[in-house]
């Protein structure tokens, strides 16, 4: 008999949510990296980094996620115009 807990852990979202999950994950990762680099360049790798970076990341993500939602259709069209599609 399969373990119901392991089945629940493997459940995935419906494909209809892909349009929001992809930019959500991308915005989280990208804003984390960019804000970490920007914060490190501003305050250096010192004790202040740990206290300043979370706020910098949050602001970056709040701007980045809606921006990705808005520009993703345009980016897809630009990429489609530049990259040959598989047959």
C-alpha cells in the first residue's frame, strides 16, 4: 500500500499555473543574486551585509516579479523572432 504522505509530497500544480510559477521562481532567484551583488558592492562583505541584504532583496523582488509578469509575453515574441523554432 503506497504511503499517502509520499503521494502528497509529490503532488504538483496544474500546468495552468505555469505562467505564474516560472516568473515567480525566476524573480526570487534573480532578485536574490542581483541584490546580493549590489549590496556587497555597496557595503562590502561585512556584518552590515547580513542586515541590509534581506531588505534589498525584498524591494528587488517586489519590483521584479510584476515586471516579469508584464514583460514575459514581449520577451517570448522577441525570442521567437530571433530563434528558429523546432519543426
